[in-house]
C-alpha cells in the first residue's frame, strides 16, 4: 500500500547467470537514481532497500537462487512476511512471477520462526 508517507521497498533479482551480475548492478544503480531524483523540489519516490536479502549490508542485486536460499534459511519473519505483498516489476516478468509464486512463497513461509 502506497500513501504520502510510504516508501517503496525494492530488491533486484536476476537469473543465475553470474557473469552478468556487474551489468545488473549498474542497471539497478541507474534505476535507483532515476526513481530517487528530485522533481519540483521533492523526491519522486522514497526508496528502501533494507528488506533485500542481507538487509542494508547485502548486495543490491541478488541471483534468484541466492535470494531463494536466503529467505528459506536466514531471512527473518519480517523479511518473509513482506514477500506476501511483493509484486514483480521486471524486464523478465517470468522470473519475477516465479519468485512470488505460491510454490516459492509457501516454501519460504514454512520457515517462519514464531
């Protein structure tokens, strides 16, 4: 849900072709710059990257597999619950849909620590 005081939680995924990771990182930085630019004295969107795997210390761009392993193994409850509202916005829409699919989310939610 987005309102006047909301921020947008973003994280970037790519398929598991690691040789392209530096390119994806550069693209994510460009997207962040555009979305975070000032427009008529205010920022376009307030961006938050703390819900990505590893939090603020994690890499900005994650491979699909490493993100899946993170959420299944090490992610905390807030990380996993945030995924329930995640929506893919992607060049590769199939990859985004796969990540928020019922099958993947179910596996991640099983690991909830209550």
